């Protein structure tokens, strides 16, 4: 079995750094490791979590994802922050996508039907976001609320989307290790 997901990674270093700054202030609200920040190299936008699938399905999943090569490159504008399921009861702290969200949905929908026979159905509504931290235990509530309010309208910048990746996630006690399984390059304009 292999654990897979489809991702878009940040291609603009300045935008990535600004997101890491927010992640670090969120992590500063942790008590005894209660807030688990996402590792620098693991910051990404999950287009579709596939989950555990037999290794034999991987070539067919790659075939399903090949359709994304038909799409033109576009940009993501990253703005605002929040938490799932809510700021009052956070489990995941995220950075939002302002522009480019519709393009992400279109790309995701292009391979969704094909994946249905190979992976569990995704019951969650797709809300484009970049997870920066997970709340696993104790943290200073007022500290986290202050930072979420401070950053809720912050513009983190723009990042081009020139490729979509099929990634493998290997879970370890120190955190997940991600590796590329396949890279699908988007078309240039014209």
C-alpha cells in the first residue's frame, strides 16, 4: 500500500517565506508541542488527498492525472488566514487562496471522475488552502486568536502554478516525509 495525494507547491520563494513567518508565529502559541507546525519542505496546497491505495493502482492514477497537462499555467493569490473547523475550535490553521481558487477547482474536477474507481471518494468540500499547523494539544488560545486576527487580511503574495504533483506520504514518528511520484507540467499560454 502507498499513501498518496495530489499537490500544488509554492513556486514563489517570497510568498513561501511570508507563509513560513505566519506558521512560526502560530507555533509560538504552542504549549508543550500542542501546535505541530508543517515542516518548511512540506508546505503545499493539497488538490486531492487520495489516501492508501495498492501500489498496483499507481500507473492508473498517473493516467487519470495526465489530463492536467491540458490546462494552462495560472497564478494563486494567497491572502488571509483561518482555522478548520473554526477559529474557536481550531484543528488546522491555514492560509487562504483568493485568486486562482476557481482554476484549482477546475483542474481537480478534471481528474475526479477517473479517480473514483481507484481511491476513496473525497467527502469533504474542496476549500483551497495551505495548511501551516495542526493543533494536537495545548496552546495559548488568546495568542493564537491574536495572530489569526492580525493576519486575517494579510496578502502573502502570488505564486505561479506551472505543475501539479502526485506525491507519496510516508508517515514517521518525526512527521511525514513527502516524495514526488509524478510531475504534470501545465501548458504555456498559447
